[in-house]
C-alpha cells in the first residue's frame, strides 16, 4: 500500500544514510506465489552522517522474521518500510520476508514473465525484494544464493558454487541496490567470448527463451563492438569474468544495466532479418551499447541520489550516440538526434511537464526518466565537449574516472572535473542543469565596409516554478558562405553568454550568407527571419550536412504553414531545390532519405503554437496529404530513378549502406503508392524476404486503404511471433486514416491477441493511436476517451507504464477550446480514479496545473 498523500522529495533535503553496508548476503527460495528472501547484512555507523533513526525501505513485503546480532527483534512497520532500535556500533541484520512474484503485475521488484523469474530494481524496486536502504549512495558487495528447480539461475558478478537446485553468485564491485538483478528460468544461451585490452578473458551470453536462440547473433556482435569501442575511445575495460544479457517479454522499459547481468525487453535485443526492421537493428545496437557503457558511467561511478540521474543517463546517451556515429553515419545520427530533441524534448520543455535536466523535486522518480534528463542531458555534454574541445574533454573524462571510481557522485563533481582539467569557470554553464525551458535565439545582421556583424539575443520563456530565466552559455557553431556558394568562414564556435551579444567578421569581400547553429550545436530554437531564397541557397550550398538538411526542413515548415494558414499552394522553388539534392548520387542514400522526409505533424503543431497560432490537426493532416500528393506528381520521373538506386541486390544485412538504401526506397514507395494506388507496394509486400521491406510495403498499403488482404496475410504468417505481432497491431493504427484509426484501435483491443498486461502490446495499440497526431486529436474526442479508459484500467496493474503514457496529454493547452475541454475532461477522469497510483497522480496533477 502506498501513502495516500504523496510526499514530495527535494534535492536540498539530501542527507547521507546513517550506516554503511559492509556486505550483503541474499538467499532466494523461489516459488511463484511465496518466494522467501533471506538477507544477512552487516551495518556499521556512517561517521559522515548525522544521527538518525534506523529506517529500511520495504514495500509489499511480508516480514517473517528479523534479528539483530542473532537476537529476534520486532521492528515497527509502515507502508514505506520499517524502523528498529539498533546497537551503537556495527551489527548483523538478519531478515526473512515473503513475496509473490507471480502476482507482481507492476514489473518492478521480483516478478514473473512467461514462467521466468526476473527483477527490475531501478529506481526504487529493490525495496519490494527485501528491507534495505534503497538509495543509490549506499553501496555494498553482494553475494547471492538462488534456490529453485529452474535450470538457469543468474545474478550479478561472477559465478560461485552451483549444485542440485542452487546457484551462487558473488559481485566483488560495491554497488547500489538498484543494480541488483536475478533471473531464473528455462533459458538457452547464445555464447561467445571477448578478450579485453589487458588480456582478461570474458565469457559472454545472451539468454533467451527456447526458440529465440536464432535471434541473438546480431546483439552479440553489437556487444563485442561496444566493449572494444569503450576500450579504444574511453580507455574503459570490462571488470568481471562474465557478462550476461537476458531477454524478457514483459518489461516496462527498453533495457537495464544491472551489474554483469543486463536485462532487456526482448524487443530491444532479439533480431533476425525476417522479423526485425532496419530500425530495430539500429536500436538494438544502440541500446546494447548504452547498457554496456553504463558499466562505467552508472555502475562504477553511480549517482549520489536520483536528482543526479542525468549524471549517468545523459552521459551514457551521449556515449551511445558517439558510438552510433562511429559505427554508422555521423550526420545521419546527428539529424536523428535533433529530430528527437525537437519532436520529444522541446514539447516537454515548453509544456506543463517542463523540468530542469537536474530536477529539484519529485513525487515519483519513475516520472523523471524523461527526454529532458536523457536527451537534453546528452546535449548538455555535447555542448561542454564543443566548448572545451576534444582533447580537454578526454582529459576531463580521464580525471572523472580516476577521481570518482567507486563513488556515488553529483553534477557538481562532474563539472568540477571539467573545471580542474581545463581551468574554465563553469558557473554560468551550470544553468543548463538547473534552468528548464528551451532558449530562443534570434539574430540580426549588419554589413558595412567588409565587416559582417551577427547580433544574437536569447530569451528562455517561463516554465512551471521558474518565471525568470538568466542567460545561458550557448555554443553557436557558425559558417559563412559567399554569394557564389563558397565557404569563406569555415565552422567557427561562437560562445554566446549574454542576453544580447555581437560577433564581428572582418575582411570579407561580399556580404555573406550565414549558416547558423551548425550541427545543432545547442538545444535551442533559432528564430531567424530568413528569406526562402536564402534557405534555398543553403540547401544547395551549405557544407554542414545538418544545416543543409535543416534548410530543407525549414522550407518545408514554411511551406506547410503557408498552406495551412493561407491556403497557399506548395512551394515549387523548395521542391526543385530538394530534387537537385535527391538527384545528387554523390550523396549517401541514407542522407537523401532524411532529406526526403517532411516535418512530422506533431512538429508542425508545435511550431504553429510557438508562432501564436492554434494548431488545427485536421488542417495539418490535409496540408501534409496535399503536399505529399503534389510531390508524388511533381517527382513522377525522379521516383523510378531513386527506386533503382535504392534496390539492394546483396543478401540482407543491417549495415549502414543497405539501411540507407532501404530508407530511400521507403520514401519513394510512399510517394509511388499515391500514383499507382498500391501496385508497387503490393508487389514489394508479396516478394519481400525481410521485415523492413515487408513492413514498409504494408504501411503503404494501409495508407492507401488497400490493406485488408495484406493485413490478414501478415497476421496469418506471423501470429506466433510476439514481436512481429506488435508491429502488426501498431502499424494498422499508426498508418490508418485519421477518421478510422480510433475505431481500429478499439476493435484491436478486442482482438484475442491483445494482451493488455504486456507493455509492448499495450503501447503498440494505445501508443500507436496516441502517436498518430490527427487521429489522436480527432475533434469528437473519441481517442482521448479511449486512451483515458485504458489508462484508468492499467493503472491498478502497472503504474509506471500508465504514467509514462499519460504524458501524451502534455500538449493539451495548445489546442482549440473544444479539444482542450475534451482533453481536460480525460485528464480529470484519470485524476478522479479511486486509488490512483502516485506515478499517474503526479503526472496528471502536473498537466492539469497548467
Ligand atoms: N537505466 C535505464 C533503464 C531504466 C529506466 C530503469 C527507467 C528504470 C527506470 C537504462 O539504462 C536506459 O536508459 N534504457 C533506455 C534505453 C536507452 C538506449 C536510452 C530505455 O529503457 O528506454
Ligand atoms: Zn541508461
């Protein structure tokens, strides 16, 4: 039972725990309805902590027995844990509890998925396993014994004794409880080995359910590449004899970095060409890297408290982005990350859920695994690296690992390392961690006597609890082009620190065209009244691949906004400029595929709102449709050429080159379908020998409304594959016309295979609807109501997934009065649910506070 009146936790209240944990011995006697957990823990007073009552966290635990130094004690229990009188000096705490993993639907703590035992302890799940100081600054060495008949029994660290019905594990590295893991079940492994830079031989395994062993090879290669990359680029070596990954079907998140025993949502590790798309392969490679990289940035150096979450997540996202850029295409990765920032982080930073990269208070920490903490947290590190340069960044990181190995650290520690390594004062830079909101940067130019001056002004709009903002340090990467298209000033980093600041460039022979915020050098909105001619010029000539892409995106946004607000016809100058880029065979197909993409409808709604319009989802949908049809007709000659270039002759491989070609092919097919009514899509669907081509074709058929047969055939073919069926559920909603999507979603919730307790399946259907901008915002509110119904239902079972999905309502105040009232009603209905979880309660309260 959770407390009915939610407590707010404040960063400023931090106090260390009163005891150190010297070692932890855990014994698990596994049984689905009644698992016994026996804990033997040595505590000793912490000399650095103020005197306090001995309190251990514990939730949903049945206390069987507790003893101190061998004598039975009777602790005082509450919904959050227990308190107990303890000796003044060191003592041994022994405790036995009973828990019911089979009844744990929240997928937090010890739970069961398809008969397999598994755990998820971040952030505060260990307290559902035994009584413990469940906070990241309490680190200890764990020894674990698992008793049960399951053939495979895993925990953290290195294997110890095993025998009939038991297995023991010992993790020599002190760790916080959130990194604890246990897995037991009927599993099979895909084994391999890795030799580290110092010759340590490491056993590697990916553990899966029998039948899935053929889908592990790609993940294993990704793991070995990650291990090598972290040695080469960061000098970080793996530190145990064994590294295990387990695939689990029921998992709230993507994956979890438990020490030596990473647990993955099966959708984020299992892959085969027949069942996984190129995007799946890329995501799997990135997430395996991400969790592996946490071994140093998160595990060896962990967080002092959960307010410091970005210390491990922002840095690890930054590291996995570097890895992906190295493995694949750096410009493509940068563009995708900017899309992510604009599509997910900017809306968060500009709405009721806005919070700093390092929040200062929370009710439920699970609600702060956000785009701001992760993606903006990574961008902040990217800015730091740009400001100090690659060499000093490397120096600072070496110092960080050196100085803080074994620590539970803070953002202050992190910044101090940079200050010490570089001699820079980062006081102002630190605002990136404390100030929420997206800075808007406007710029004016001046040209006289060969001197060109750029004047920047920065303003950050108010966010909840932060009405006034101070100027931030903005690294602005700028290049200048001559009117003939030559670059006269190569990329230069300007450091904006003032509310208004000018930079001069002397000795130019003609007034240049500026290329601003190159490589998306800071997470800001550029407000520049650039002419269409200037943007077209950059689209043709910019040497910065990000800005070249962005010039086209901006033209696309202007074009669509003119269509929406003034009934304009599509901008042919833009389309012709873009066509020249698309015809340039020197450019990577992956890059051209991104070029071909138009801004998402959600992004258009955000920009319209930013400019003081009320976004009309129907009008946005219609404009996007009109533009797509116009492009298809105008490019009728171009499409077959691109289709030919996009054809892959070689056997399927998810390498960057093939992926790029198929991405280009997908863009072409979407337009082609508008011309041929689905002929090419049907042909591709019928002949596809990999999931990428099959699913692209199916998407086009759904969009064309010619999907009945293909959907049935697809279901028939894949009904036994859970992960492929998630795609089937999601796609027929996500690609449906806006007027039918909600009915489809409704019908699919009655499908026999709609297992709403499985987060992947729930997200495929309800998330599929919520991500479809025009369908979600259908004027009659049918989608809002359906989603609210399901969130109310899921909340009792799985608060974490409910709360995360509830965030799709965060943009509600942008819309017209009718939609606003309907969304508010949906939120209020959720808020009024009896026994609403703390997770969902906090989210809806914050959204309604607007
Ligand atoms: N530590 C997180 C997993 C996590 C998140 C546990 C929230 C508990 C609550 C893990 O390292 C992570 O960040 N996973 C991401 C994917 C990653 C590639 C950004 C995820 O699960 O989505
Ligand atoms: Zn992470």
